[in-house]
């Protein structure tokens, strides 16, 4: 079965992204047809637009193939149309390709690294759900993203949290949000961290500027006692 979250996400995005251009009225007609469930009419309107290179029409054709609305389900063709749209800067298409590679429940096989690539592409174009998914992967310490986490944090860190600074002389870094959790390293006063989440008085962070930090935690989200953090004066 197709993932309900995927269907809902793509439907909401699809109905919200018809561009204002020379084909706007035709796209509006197609979207109206989709809203009432007339997917055959929507396809007949959008296919010529998609073949002429309209990115929004290409995205929506891909959505219809993905979910079998008016067409036989075919995630390979969905990917083909989404790639056309993504190459033209359609952020919803980039995000949808990321989800397709994340799920891998059809002919298109799961590929976590390609999924991350497309989430980053969508993130770079301002897609908020891409930020949420990547942040969740980092906070879970998913092995698929750990090797890339330092570079992602370095480039996009401000999208995932707030830079904080250690104000104590030393700060224990733990693998969980409690004093019973194992201490994995210590930070020194003035060192910066990226705070991504809070649980009570504990903050889940990524360590910034981590020269000298044990290799085993350079690419992990870890926990610190947040009363010992303060607002950073600079992220440098």
C-alpha cells in the first residue's frame, strides 16, 4: 500500500503550487478537476503543459502516477516527471523525490543517500518539511546521515536550531537526557553547540568547531545540561 503520509503531503503541495504564468488558467482548471476527483480531465489538461516544459504540470503528473489517480500506479514514471520538474527548480518535486527514495516501497528502490541529496536540494529552496525530516534524522542519529552531519550542520545549521555557548568551566556531554546517561566527552567554556531540541533541563545538541573531540561523537547528536549554556555571542 502507498504511504498515506506521502499521499496527503503530495496532495496538499499539489493544490497549493500552481504557478502564475501563461498557462495559469489551464493549471487552475486542472487543479479544480483534481479537487472534485476528475483526474482524467486533469491529466488531459496537464499532459500537454508538462510536455512543453511546465514544471508545475510535470510535478502534478508525477503525483498522479505515484498515487494512481486516473492512471496506473507507476513510481518510475512519477520519478521521471518529478526529475524534470526538479531540474527546473520545483521544490515540491525535489522533496517528493526525497520521500520516494526514503520509502522505497515500489519499483524505485530505497536509497537513503539519494533521499538526503534531494531533501538538501529542497531545503536549499526553502522547503520546511525537508528541514524537519533532516533534523529528525540527525536527532535520531540515523546511520544514513551521520557521515554527512558535520557538513550539513556547517552549511545549514541555523535552520536546525540555535547556537549556544558553554558557560561552565567544563560541561559533561552525555548520550541521553539524564545524569544516569553515559558521559561521552567534555566541552570547555566558550565552546559552541547547536541546540536542536530540549527535554526539561536537557538539550540535544550538535557540537560545533569540534577539533579535538573524539571521532566517535563528531557526527552525533548528544545531550548536555542546558542551564550551563548561554546565548552565543558569535557562531565563529
